[in-house]
C-alpha cells in the first residue's frame, strides 16, 4: 500500500457486521486518495534503522531441527483438524468470494465450528482477478460497506468502488478469516457427494482432490465424510467443477431442475443473487453464482458485490438454522437491533 494514502478504518468487533448497512467509517471521510508516486528521498527514508531486519543477513543461520519433527507437526495438526471436524456445525463447500464471505460472517460467532472444503490448492475461486484476467475488482455500492468492515482500500466513484487488485480483497479476507480459531480450511479436498438422511442434507462426502480427479485411472479409492448440521454450497456457476451441489440435488431427485444462468444483466443479476440466496432443501443453503444456476437468473459478469453480500446472507441463514442470533429474522439479541441488508438499498430488486 506504499502508493496509497487513506484513512484508518477502525477494527470491527467480533459481532459488528456491514450486513446491517451500518458504515464503520464516517460517510464524509475520504477513504482513498489518487495514486501518487513518492519521491526517491521518501523511499530512501523508508530504509531507516527502524525498518531494518533485527538480524544480520550476512551471517544468518536457522535453528537446527530434525526432519521428523517437521513431519510430525504437520501430520498431527492436520489429523487433529480432521478428527475435530468429522462432525461440525457448518461445512462450506467452495472457497470463492461468496464462500469466504459466508465463513467470515459465520466465524464472528465463536461457538460455531466451520469447515471450508475447497477442491483447489489455492482458495479464492475467481476472485484473484477481475474480468478478462484484468487486475481491478469493481464492487457496486452499498456492498462497499463490507470492504470497509474488513479493511480493504478502494477508489470511490459515484455508485461503485474499485479495488486496485482483486487479490487485495481475497488475501485480506482469508488472512482475517483463517486466523480465527473456529475455522478450518481443507484445501485440495473435494466434496464428492452429499450425506442425505430422511430428506435432509447432513454433511458431505470428501476425498483428496487429486484422488477425485483420478477415479477412472485407479482402482476403487473410497472417500471420507464430514457430518454437519448445515451445509452451505458455494460451488460457483456451471463448469468442470461448478454448481456441483445443486447438480447433485437434481440427480438424486431432491430438486426438479437446474436450468442454468441466463445471459448477462448486471443490474438484475446482483440483486437476484442476494434475494434468492436461501435454504434450497432442508440442511443445505445455496449462495453465490450457484444461485443463478438453480434459478435461471442472469449472469452478472465482473462485479463482485453480490458474492460478498450473498455470502453474508447465507451465513445468517445458517445461524438461523442453528437456532442462533441472526439478521435474517431480525433476531440479533443485543448486538444489532435493526436489520438492513446492504444490497436492499438498490431500487431494482428483482422479483423472486
């Protein structure tokens, strides 16, 4: 951020949420100044004694360690996570922008245990870049309130904001989310199927992603399971690995059809994604672009606000399913007495 000057966004408390439409900074504050190149003397000043390493780079030596210790530390911690999340509160399938936003919002309640299952080695989905592999991320207002909450800087325009690189959003939300003790990300893990009992989704069937991709090249490689009180499916739009949650629901007869998303219409699409985020069958909530696949809503193209707010809404739907304080039912205890969904400020909410 060396080329930016911005106001300091206050760190939100555990239960503060932009979902209620409450700005975390005064509306009159200027969040981002135009980019400026600093003078070379400023750059040289940045190499003052205060910023130098606290060790000698010319004769640096690491503390000794046995290789077996490294192996044991990784193995023990991962296996402990697998054991503790074999039966968890919420499993989120897919760590794109909607899934990460959902997990972030959910994790504010420290009593809720969350497992995120992501098939890719690198979580983030398509949120590392903007449209057509460009860098900038466009977010339509009022979803910028979510950016204020997590502390992502942007260039503010009339009806939208622009993050100079999409990776700033994704890396920021991941760094905050994964530091929380009630969240575990299982990346390079695929959700191969659903657990369904008595008409209710009760978890996911998992396997290493590389195993899932090679079932037809090897002999039988059976999976593992994660039971959950709630499953949030954020598998994205249709593709090689997309919309797998709702497509599986259709194949087992729990829903009638998956019509696929319609042609692009940004103004209609983003409102529709948020409004139609819901518990689609008992025990399973659908969020993000997977919503468009099941409802035939338009695609939104390279704008990302609906992913963030849809993820937030899915989190509060999950809290409601768990019988916990949530913003969907105006049941928020003493934390937030009012509900104002950020996306509801738009005048063009589509009918669902």
